[in-house]
């Protein structure tokens, strides 16, 4: 009763700012502002004189510096402008503007260099038209040299730059640190290697690697901003936010598609996305795409800011409802095609790894495989050879422009409509109609792209898949145009079939099926500049995703499994009945732990026998009540402090004083001091402490004797017996002292303990465990039963369980 009355009295006299009956009587923001103003006023009153003196001194120093250096005034103005800019604009806006500007410049320069390389190949090919053999040699040698240089340069400078980069970014954004992956060397290797690889004309993409390039720019820019504005940008959370924005910028400035870039980056790099990063991605991607297209106008490549692959589909009647089944069939077929592409890509890599002879040879001769693949692809695309049946002379950009054309190719037997297309010579053939040309183009590009993306060069797969989907959609559109040569009759008017619309639908559907994304629909709309086919595109993309996700993982998840990156795979759509698994079925029951009564010897044994980064702290072996967790570094620090150099020196001094050998004490303290290995390293703890101690003491004695140089034989005196006895006493004393120290109970007051580690109960489902691990980026979680530690489940166990279920499902 007295307590209740006291509480009631306290609540009655509480100020308004305090909490009352579970509610705040004042808005938290208003209260925070008033409290900050009060503290600021108090600080001014308390330390006003000190601040005034400091300000006067700083002004005097500035004036003195100004008198010495004529440029000091400019420096002072620049410093004030910097402070004003930071206070008014904010660090985030400055960072995002710089990131967008830098990525736009990098993308434009790379595109210019790639176009120059491709034009150089055509110039060499066209200049040797009098000799077909020389044409073939030039056509084949040029890409082989570029690809070989790209592979060699990347391998020497930064092997981390090989491949797409999106799988690794998914892993990094989950919280895993990949060494040397976001460095300046990797940036240089990625940019130069990617430029050479795409300039060779191989069926490779730019979008995936550009996500990595943008992340590299963000990481390097963060270090610059940290040096400029302070250590805020070295914060782990801030780095993650900026890397998320960078992924959106990479796609946005690659295709000048900011909206689709943001959505695509969220789909392929994040399991759970923080909405607070949404505006960062949109702002940086939009600014980057704007600058990228402005540079094209400035270079007189475009008259104004337009879409990259601008289409001119009719808007009054873009398609008829009777065509929707054809679009749906196209989406389903693209779903099967996307799953087949992912399977073929993984099969090629696994076959090369299983063949030990081939694998060893390729590891020794790393440049042979990319050179052979490039030689094969270049030979098959040679225009006077087999390339004449598959438009081998066109680049990817030129092929997409032709495929998105809204005219019908098959009408009047391929002849007249080609006159309106700038690349008519590539698709014309006197003996073969357009259907055979498109079929050969799709088949050849399909397996060529699957093989080419396995080369050890910076490359992506999005653009080749996008092109294959456009060709397949064009084939379906031409078939529809042949079936309905007079078009669709509606309201007394005739509307011809538009094959270019089918090409747009096919490109979005196949690329969405390979990457398991729906945002490819938005990318297509921004690429073409029209949304007239929004309904067919969405239907096809959704159906393609449904089919592909039920058959194979996405291309990026497949690469993660091939590289065995520490990333948690998705559970899979439609297979939740296979996840009726509990944590108790997969947890590790033999948990490494320490107790409140553990001795330093127990710590030494735990550190020697395991490499766990974190250890559980329990009350006792009998109760097993989980009290928290301690990091390995903290335990190493405790052990090193207990057997450290300072404590050992104190013991040696005390031992020397007890034995009366004061003369030898300075040499022991100055020359070299015997110490436990714990004092020098935290990673390795030596169990044979006594032996090492004895060896250290013997070394000290020999060092002391030889410090003055070798004495002549006639002057050398035998070692006094008293010194030998003294050293033996010290050795035994140090050994006994260490044994005593190791047997003492651990004092946990000087270490940091996490009192609330992540915990699960035994009946937690695998689905819920997967959600928690993905959302929080956990590495492990303890399993408890009414507070008692019964096991631990780590990322490894969850991955193994999901992989087994996914493999059985597929």
C-alpha cells in the first residue's frame, strides 16, 4: 500500500514531459526540441567564457595565417562554403548527385569506347572485301585479342571483377564482407575489362556488371565523403543504404531507365527492402539517366532526350483482344526458355568442373578457354559464312532496332518492307525466308550466350537474353502476320498485325523469366518510350515468371550456388509444403559455451578447439540458462590480460626480489621478457606454456651473456652456481604462476557481453527461421527451451536444408 501511495505521489508530481499511464502528455518531437534548446542555453551560460575565448583564439589564428599565406582567404571562404553547403543541402544529396554524375560519365565513355571498337572491326572487315580469307582473319582475330586481353588484365589486376557482379552484391547487401570486392583495383579491372569484352562483339551484357561498377563507385565515393565530412559514411548502415542506391543507379544509367532500374535492383539484390532507401535510389537513378542522355545530345548523337530504342507503334489501336492468347502463349514459352537458359548455363560450368583433366588444364592456361569460345562464336557469325543466315554482321543495338520495327517483314515475301529498315542487308537472303533466319538467330544466339557468359571476363547476361526474347517475339509476330495477312477487322476498319509489339513482349518476358523479375516490363516501357502494349507485356511477364520459378532458380541464384557464396536462397514458390520442418530438426545440439564459473583454462581450451566468432554464456552446466553471448575477440582479450606482459613482469620482479638477484632484473625487463603467446596474438593460443616459458628464460640468459660480445678464453669465467640456481627458481616460479592464473575464475566485468542474443524456440518453423535470418541478416541464432540453451542453428544449416528441399523440388 505504501509503495502504491508513493508511486501515485510520484505520478502526481511528474512533469508534463514524463510518461503517464502509458502515454506521453507531450509530443516527442516537441519535447526533444525544447530539451535540446534548454541544454544549449545551459551550455552557453556555463561555458560561455570558454567558448568566447576559444572563438577569439581561433579568429586570431585565422588572421595570423592570413597574414602569412595570401591564399588563406580563399581557403577560409572555401571552408565556409563547404560548411554552408553541408548544413543546407545535406551529405546524402551531395553523395547521390556525385554518384549519379560519375556513373553517367562512366556509362557514356564506356558506350563511346564500345561503339568505337565495334566500328573498328567493321572497318577492318569492309576494307578487306577483295580477299575473303583476310576478311575472316580480321573478323576472328580482333575479338579474340580483345577477349584475351580482358581475361588476362582482369585476372592479373583483380580476379573479383570477373562475371556479372549482381550475385556478389546480393551477398554483400545481406551483411557478408567479401574481401577486395569494392576496391579501386577492382573498379579499374571491371571498367576496362568490360569495355574490351563488349567491344569484341560477343553476346555479352552490360547491365549486371554495371551494378557492380556503380557499387564500386559508391564505395570509393563513401571513403571520399568520409574524409570530407567526417566518419559518418564509414558507418555500416550508411554503407548499406548507399550501396542499395548504387545498384539502382547502375541499371538506370545503363538503359536510361530510372524507374525500372530502381525496381529491378530491388528485385534482384534485396529480400527485404528498407523503404527509407527508396527516394535515394530514385533520385540518384533519375539524375544519372538524365545526365547520360544529355551527354548523348551534347555529342550530337541525338537531337533531344529520347528513349534508347524508340518505337512508333500506333496508339489508337495497338492490339486486338483476339491477340491476347498469342501474347499469353508467348509468355509461357519464354518461361520455359528462361528456365532452359539457366539450366544450360549451370550445366556448362558443372561439366567443366567435373572433368578434372579439363579443369586442371583451364586452371593452368586461363586464357585458352575464352580464346577458344571467342574463336568459335566469331567463326559462326562470319557474315559471308554461316553468319549470313543469322544477321551475324549486326551488333546487339542494331539487331534490337531492327526487331522492334513496326513494319511486317514477311509481307510480299520479304522484299519491299526491308527498304525502310537501315539494316536490310543483314536480314535479307535470296534463298532463305525471314522465318528461317529468325529461327537460326534464336537457336544460335541462345547457346552462344549461355557459353559466352561462362568466360572469365566481366560480363552480364541480361542484354543477350533480352535480344533473344525480342527475336522470339518477332518470330511469333511474323507468324501471326502471315496467318492474318489482312489484319484484324474491327468496327469496319482493318488493323494490321504489329510484329514489333510481339518483339517487345518477348524481350520483357524472356529477360524476366531468366532473372525472376517483373520490373523488366517497366524497363521495356522506358527503353521504347511507349506503354501502348502494357497489358500484353504484363500478362506475358507474369506467366513467364510463374513457369520459370517453378522449374529453375534465377540466373543470379544459380551463380550464387555455383560459387558457393554465403547467401540464403529463397524458399521457392509453390513448395511451402516441403518446409514443414522445425528448428529442432536441423539445429546443432553440441553447443560450445562458457559458464559464469569458468576458469581461464576453460577459455584457453575453448579458443584452441574451435573457431567460432561468438560463444554462448550460460549460468552453469546444470541449469544451462542462457545469459548472453561473448565475441571471440573479447575472450582472447581476457586471456591475454590475465597472462599479459605487464603481469608477468610484476611477477618476475617479485620473484627476483624474493631470491635476492636484483642485479639481473633490469636485463630481464629491458632485453627481452618471457611472455605467453597470448600477449602477442589473439588468434592462436599455445597450450604448452611451461615449455615456451623455459625456452624464453634460457634465451634471456644467453642473450645477457652474449650482449657484450664473445670473451677471450683466458678471461671467460664459469657461470656462478648462484645464478644457475636463481634462473631455475624463476623458471619454476613462472610455470607455477601461469598454472595458478589459468585456474582462477574468469572476471567478466572487463568484457562486453551481449545480454540479448537472437533466440529461437525448438518448434520454430523453417519458413519463419528463413524470414528472420533474411530480414535481420543473421549468421546464427541460439535455440532455447524455457530459457535453457539446447542448441544453435547457423546460416549453414538453414542453407543446407533449403538446398536439399529445392533440389528435390526441381
